[in-house]
């Protein structure tokens, strides 16, 4: 009972009430903006080799910022762009939670339609314009200041920071670096803040991601193009055979994959997941307007959410070969290629899908060469456990509306890597909004999401820590048995 009271004293101490935390955030607003300015004004464009020195400078500046705020920090080489590792120590023996963010950004130039210099931090009222403000420097700093708020209020928890600088370039070296550093990175939980809500009016966090398997199908039937007046009707046409294969692989109108066994490992949505999707604020009209897409396979919002979040796909990205210039050219092409991919959902495995698909293709057209990439595993969080319950309470406290867990149709390889190499669950605490312009011109973040994000992180840490906190509850043997 004593323990319960002590935890209660932590979780609901005056300094950790949502109101007090919001006042705390308001008090450090000038610092937050200064820190965001520092990070945004270093053009950490990881995909551009010419910006490598800026990415390295961004990592050093971030580590220096952490140190200034009392967080031990180092810049770790990875073989690619570096990784910033920070450690906010509250006490030996306290559990550790890891916050993952990335500090690299997408390319940006005035010519893309920016109204301000993308690498100048420009404040307009409560909005902060600049490349990386919402993806992902602003959320990284909200997480940092949330951790500092909890630390200062005495929450018995250590927080580690993993700030990647290669996320927008495919996280090529991340997994290897995490593997190498893993003995130093022991943690109970990883929290990622690098995602967006479905709508401004409804807090959502991703509880699942799709996996990925990229494939290239190539067919060569001649040394080069041949005249169809000479060999037409006799020569095999590689482009047409690949198109037939694509039609064999899936029904292009419905999207249904026709490879036997493809759907065997797909986990159906639970009733609770379907209900949370319904409350997510998803709208077909917003999706269409936001992306500029006109024709969909369905106009039913529930079916749409199921399709983009919870069902696997086969998509053709490009067809290479033959003639595509003006007018006609009467050739039989000598070679053709299809670039395609599968998005996978829990519990599909890219290796198993690659085997199924390759066997299917080989049976139909043994001359087609199938090349696959390494693929990514899909990810699914436990949304009924104590960590998810703590996250629900924290987000609801911070934003005044009950959190909905949704899925994200994209793939982040780093998530499965961290789950596996650090041996702990991964959760998302998302703060960006659809209108913030992820990867687009005039990207911005805003103070209401930053300040309430600080509250959400601090509340989450308070809910996790202490003898009756979610971290302790998760360790109990009676829970392990269930
Ligand atoms: Zn991001």
C-alpha cells in the first residue's frame, strides 16, 4: 500500500498535473523555439552527398544541445551518417526508456514553392516554418523537453535518446549501428515520435506499420529490338509476357493478390481496432484533397482504412522497355522489366512471401528473372498492455480527447530492427498533423502540438515509472503468464 501511495505521489504530484506541465511548457517556450531554430537552420539533408558535412554538423550541434541541458551525449559513427546518443540519468537502478527521433530532413528549395527560406526558422504566430520543423526536429525537441520536465519533477526514470541522421535516406546503417551499440543501449521500451495524426481534431498514434518486399521481374528474349514485320507473331514479346504475369499475380481492379497462400498469415483486425479506426477522424474527402488523388477502389471510409492500414498490397511502380516516344515504332522489344512491391501486414514475412511469389512466377514463366530486396517486417504494437494503457492516459490528459490507435500504411525498417536488437516493445507517440506538410513545401510545426506534446511525454513518463507504474506492472509474473 505504501508503494501505491508513493507511485500515486509521483504520477499525480502537483508538478506533473497536465495543467502544471502546460504551464511548464509555456515557461520554456522561448527555449524550445531557440533550440528548434538551431536545428532547423542546419540543412541536414541526408540523401544529398553534398550535404554530408551539414548532416555531421547537425549531429554535433544536437549533441551539444543535449549536453547544455544536462543530458550526457555522444556522436556515434555508423559507416554512414552519424547517430546521436543521449542519456538523461535520474538515478542508478531506475528503468530506462528510449526515445527515437531523426534529425535529417528531406531536400527543400525555394523553387519547390516555399514562401520562406526552408532552412531559416520562420515563426508566424504559433506556427514554425522550415524544413524539418514537423519531420522530425520539432517532435524530437518536444520529447526532449517532456523528458526534462519529468526529470525535474522527480520521475524515477532514465531516458535515452537515439537521434538518427539517416532516416530519410533509408536508415542504411542504422541496424548495424544499433547492433554494435546494443550492449550500451539496454532499455525497457522504445518510443518513436515521427508520425502524424489522421485529422487535427483527433489524437491518434500508430499501433502498426506495414512491411515491405520490393521485386523486379526481368525477361530477355533477344539481343535487342527486332522488326515486327520480320519476326512479329514468331518472336516472344517480353513486355507483353510481363504484363500477363502482372495480371496473373493480382486483379488490378480490386487489388486482390492471386498468389495462393498470400493471405494465409494476415491477422484480421480486432473489433476494438475497427472501432478505433472509426474514431480516427479519417475522411475520404480529406485524403483525396490532401494527396490530389481522384479515383479510388472504394469510397467507403471503413473499407478504405482497412485497405491502407491493415491489408497487404501488390503495386506496379514502373514498366521498363520497348518504345515510348511519339508516334509508333513497329518493334518486338528484346527485353522488359517490371518494378513492383508488396506491402505486408502482421504477421506476413517478406521471406515467405518472396518464396511463394517466386514459385508462382517460375511455374507460369520460368524465363522470368525475379530479383527481390531484403524487405522489412511489418510491425504491430500490443495495444491492450500496460504501456499502451499508459500512453492512452498520457495523450488523453495532454490533448483533452481520448486517443485512438490507428495503423500506418508505410514501412519503417528501424522499428523492427529496434524491437529485435534491443529486445523490447516499441510504441509511437505521434504529434504531427496532416496539414503540417510532411516532405512538402512550407512544412511547419506549431506550438499547440509542441506544448501539448511536452505534456504528453512528461505524463507518459510519470505513468510508466514508479513501483506501481506501467513498467513495474509489465514485469509482474501474473501478467507474464496471461
Ligand atoms: Zn520522419
